[in-house]
C-alpha cells in the first residue's frame, strides 16, 4: 500500500495530516490487542474537516495508522514532552496508558516500519515544502490534528477547543502565530497557545522561519466536530460546519500573509 497521499496545489499553504490514516497491515493488526484494534487514537475525520477549505492548498496525508509508526515523532524517538506522559515512535500504549500490543515490536521491527512508512511520508512532505517554497519564496506548513478533549493520562481537565503549537514561537514568524490566534479568539471558543501541545516533531523539524518555512500545529478537541468522543467516532456535520468557518478563515489569512513573509525572509 502507498504510505502517503499527496494533493498538489500552487498556493503557499501545505496541510500535513500525519494521524488521519487507518491502514494497519494484517501482520501488524494481528499483534494488536482487541483494545488496540479499535484504533481509538486516530485523528478522526480531520481530512474531511479541512477538505476544500483553501483553494490551491497542498495536502500531504499519511495513510497508515499511528500505531504502525507515528509520523509525528522523530526517527530517534526522543520525547517531545520530557517528564510528561506521551506516546512514542511506535506507541506501546494508547492515550489512556493501556498496552496495545500482544507482542511488543522490537528494534528490528521498528526499523522496518520506519523505512516502509515514516521515511516515505517525510520524503513526500519535504519535497512539497521545497516545491512550494521555490514558487512563493516561503512555505507555510499547517499541521492538522485532533484529540479527545478529556484524557487524564495525558493532561488534566478538559482540553481547549483550539490548541496552537509553535514550540514557544520558534517554528514560525510571530505574524503567523498572531493571525491564527486572533481568528481563534474571535470565535469565543476556548484556546491555548503553546500549552499542553506545543507542536510535534513535524512542526519542530520543519519550522525554520529564517529559511522561509513557517510551521504551526493546530490540535483540535474532537468534541468540536464529533458526535461523541467514543466509538464509532462519528462526524457531526452541524458541529463541523460551524468549525469549518474559522478554519477556512485561518487558512485564507495564512495564504494572504505569504507575500509579506517572503518579502522579509
């Protein structure tokens, strides 16, 4: 199976979707526990949520599930949040801290998965960043995510609706963060900037504003667009339609900001 799907656009914005894929090869699926086979930690319907919001956007979507290998973790498996509960390159538990494997993948298995899935996804993403930057002088990488709003293993309380991550302002020009923050604030929804989620490996690895690559992560609480944060994790068209309005505005503003960013790179 192809690890990644790319839809090329001619605009300056690239949407990365590392966690919406649900494909698990049979040999790997057989090693997941019944709990793991539910694939609960998917970024459910995020590709649908963002679909068609920005004409000319490029999308790079991983088709494999994060339990196969996590495309938003570094190949060295360094923790994104030292001292906090999290999951790794090949997760050993789900987001509730429960084991997901009947047989834990060893180093050789992890290396195979890295070569078969992780490397092709990031090769595709890097190629699109280079292509878009060559056209516009800059590339704006918007990393699309969602997560259940209540996960005690990972964070206390209820997660805000919008969670913006720029690794404390390092991964993009301040104007990028400011635009996204402003358009989230005017909705009246709850918001965090560089809170529990400061941007994953994708945002941190590619975000080099001094080189014309501006990366920002948006982690949405799934309560904003699902009927319930439990199986079957159904898409709620009414909730989603409301949410798509500010998301579309964000992407359009980012695209409009690109010439200004290019002029100062």
